[in-house]
C-alpha cells in the first residue's frame, strides 16, 4: 500500500501571490480569489487555484499559471459597482 503526506509548512509560496489575494486574468474576466499557491498534483510548476462567482451566481474554480493573472486591489471603489446585477432581486428599475 502506498501512502503519501503533504507537508505544507515547508512549501514556499511565490512572493507575488498569496492565498486571499484578488486577481483577474490578464486577458480580462471576473475578479477571483486565490485559494492555493504552489504545486498541484500531476502538473509541473507553481499554479494558482482561484474561485469566483460567474454571471449566474454559481461558484467556479480553476487553476491558472502565475503569468496569466494580475494582482487586483482587494476592495473596489463604490462607483464601479454595476446596479443592473441588483435588478434581479426586486429593486425597482430607474428610468
């Protein structure tokens, strides 16, 4: 029987990304939260595992190469919130 252990205490994370960081793809797309930085099974090199909600409110997760994403601020300015997304929850539409 084969067994394996993963010792994450000695795993170095690249200095540019950390768990909890907010990133977007360099090509554009939604804001995503980094949930893992480092090696993943069956793939060489360091990767980011990110989670985000799609346009239907479904939780999505995928892994990305470090050079495919860019770091974003954790918070967004209030003026950049799109009110159209709240319309489906019963807020009245403004003329």
